[in-house]
C-alpha cells in the first residue's frame, strides 16, 4: 500500500472514530496535532476529561487486528505527546486526561466491519 493510500485509510478511520465518539457524547477539540516528536490523531473531551485518541485502521485482517498495532514505543510517544499538548494548552492543564484507542476494521468493500473503542487503553509503564 502506498503512503498516499495509507494516509487515506488513516483519514477515513479518524473520521469514523470521531463520528462514533461524538455520538457517544464526546466533544471534538482537535485532530492531527503534531510537534517534532509525535502526533495525536484526535483530541476529544469526555465531560471533564481530555481524551487523546489513537486511531488504528485496517482493511481486512491480513495484518491482524487493528488493536494489536500499537507498540510499546508508540505508546510512550503518545503519552509524551499528550503531555506536551497539555503543556501548550493551559486552559486544559488542570483536567484529568487519558489515552483511548479506537480500532477500525474495514471490509474489502470499505464498509465498517468492526469498530471498537478501548477506554484508557494506554498507560505509563
């Protein structure tokens, strides 16, 4: 899969994840926040909790479940990126926060085969 195809797949997954979370009552803050050391796919708010959402999207299951795609090193990068984001946003700094995972598996047709939301999926070691 080319980089552009992967990016398109990732973007589609992020749109699906955001819609799902908004239907659950989450409020959107930002998407694709980047700094030189990492990226946060979605930043949402669940009541008084800031939720950093890692979205993993797969077409089919040839490479395994989307939930299995977060490595230990990636989890550490996500936690550090979340801390840097909060350091730049003083109005959010006093709130609790967590990192969730939304895994999207698409059927070959492009339809959603499965979408799972794992709350507080990534923790500091």
